[in-house]
C-alpha cells in the first residue's frame, strides 16, 4: 500500500506528467458534460421519461453504453466517437484491397497524414447519415402521450439542425481524443470510450439490484460474470514462443550472434479491436432501420438484429472471428518478420530462410489465432446470454464481455503510459514486479 502511495506522490512530483493527467481529466469532464446537453428542439423532460422506460437489452441500449448515456439523453454527443471508429475501419479495409490506399500506408508520415484526413472526412459523412437517422427516430418518439419533439418544429429545419449538431459533436469529440493523445497521457479515443462505459456503472448496479432485490445475489452474479470474462482474458493473453538462432559473425573485434532468442506470438494479437470493429459494423443495420419507424416490414426485420437474438449473436461472432484474423494480419506480417530475421543472420532451426520461414510463422499464427478469435466471440456475446438468465441488460453489458475487456485493456495501457513517464525520470512505477513489467 505504501508503494502505491509513493507512486502517486511521484506522479504529481513530475510537473509535465501532472499537467498531462490534469489536462486529460479536464477533457474527459468536457466529454461527460456534452453527454447531458440535450439537442435543440427536444423536450428534456419527455426524453428523460423515454430513457427511463427504454429497455437496456437492445442494440440501442448497447450503443448508449459506448457513448456514456448520451444517446438516451438525446445529447449533442449522442453519436459518441463511433463514427470515427467506423471510418477508421473502412479505411483499413480499403488499405487491404485497394492499391491506392496500400500505397498511402507505405508512404511514411505523409501517407499517414493523408489517411488521417480521409478518416476525418469519412467521420463527417457517417456522422451526418447517423444524425439523420437519429432525427427521424426522435420525431417518432412519444412520452406521456406527447411527442418529445413538438409537432410545430418537426420537419426540414429540425432534421438539418440535428444533423449539424450531432456531426459537430462527433468531430469535436474526435478532436478532443486527438488532444488527449498529443497533450495528455495518450490513448485519447480509447479513454473517451472508457469513461463513457465507467459512467454507466452506478446505474447498471442500481437496475440489477431493483430486479433481484438482493445484494448478495447481485454480488454473486458480478463474481460469476467477472470470473468468466477474466478466464477468457487470461486465455487470450497466452503466447507461443518460436526459437530463433542467430549465427556468429565478427565485425572488427566484436562478435555478434551465437545466441537463441524467441519470437513471442500471442493467442490474441489483435486485442479488443476486433470487438470494436464488429460492434461498429453491427450498429449500421440499426441505424438504417431508424429511417423507417412506421414500416411494419422494417420493424419485423429489426427483430433479427435485436441485441439478444440468436441471429445477431451468430453474425456478431463470425464478424469478430473475421476481424481478429484481419487485424492480426495487419499487426503481424510473417513475411516482414522473415525478411528482418534473414537480414540479421537469424533462422528458425530446421526451417529454411525466406519463404519457408514466412510460411512456417504464418501457419503457427493461423492456428493460435483461431482459439483466440473464438474466445473473443464468446466474451462478446456473453451479455446476450446472461440477459436470457434474468440479468438486466445494462448490468450484463457492463460486466459481461466487451465492456469489461475494454475497461481492463484501456486501464492497463494507461497505467503503462504513466509508468513509462516515471521510468524515464528514474522513479519506480506502479508495477515494480509481476506480469506488467514483463509485458514491457
């Protein structure tokens, strides 16, 4: 306990690190404030009534979790940062199949700037389309027999203003995330999602207690869900080490090589990104269906994309498996590893250098990625399963799968960012021993 206290004291001894933490905290406060500023033209009292009666075990409830309750509040930050993530996904997919985008990704800093600019343009387009869908949904909602958007202001003007405010809100949040990354403690976009999920915890706990009326049962449910999630997380953190032998070579009077090193290959190289990617894509059908609130066919179709439906779980799980392989292929290229190994005089015992080495690494990567992707899919659909056993939607979404995985991942990455600042200035960090130090 004393070591942790000393570490926190060291954090605030370093003026630059202290300023970065305070700057990040101030930005996150702005994000939370924006989640409670209602859109112009929407009756705040009536939308609050709708939010209280809205089921949390729907796709809209899940989306609301990622944006920290802003969607149910009809706030200017209702879309959150998800359009930016969707645009990033589209650009990465294009980078894998379209030569122009492949070329940009290999042009260094200049290419990255162009891709970033294209991502921003894509964010604006997606935000505008989703904002249009939100405006249609808002005009169709009623509470206490009254429309939440007065009839006299419904129409073209309300739609345009809603699209502008929601698009501006998303762009502003995107800018805030970039500011956290550059001037704060890093991981800006992830921290915005993180703080939105954390903000929902008190209400999810209250909702679950209202259903069970028993604190002990609620605590048992928490323990079971956390245990399942933690077990899957530990499994996906496993690694397979490939031995690499470096031959001896003499340069001047120095001898290099002659040692064996290892290439660590994780069961889950992609982290939480496949879940975020797949979730962003799964929000698209729900967004499209909001354009047709009076269509009986579309509403029947929406049942297949209900958050707790079997169809949704199957499609969602398959997309997670696909994106796990896709993101792993981007993050870990066997051909590049083989070429770098060959340049440094390294080889895998029993395997010929070059293409054979790349094929060998690719084969192992494919085999260990499969269980990792399946476990990620299990962890993502766990909340939908728990809802069928009587757990409230908000509680299941918070403690089951995606949310908890994001919380743990972002928290560990943020601690490592702080730790790196401390170590650069010769201070002991949060993790003096244990697995966290080994991860570095």
